[in-house]
C-alpha cells in the first residue's frame, strides 16, 4: 500500500469540523473529491474513535500504514 501524503490528506479534509469521527472524515473527503485510495485509507480507521485535530488524524493514519 502506498503511504498517504499528509498534505494531500489535509487538502481533502480542509474545512472539516473537528472533532470528527471516521464517517464524518470519509464523507467530507468524498465531497472534496478525494480519490479512492485516500477514501480506502480513511475506511481503515478504527470505529468509534474521534479525532480532535489534523495531528491526531495524521498519527492514526501513520499507525495503520
């Protein structure tokens, strides 16, 4: 699997209201035109977690890659 580019990830999540859960992040990324690879990566995030800010999200993404 290719590693997510944090800049690309945040580009597609610009304007998301944190804290946000996995489903909110996926929906926002889709609305911003994220590609299937990025959506697939977000789908791997654990259920029930909320991310307080972009740094929390980047850390979680790093743990699943």
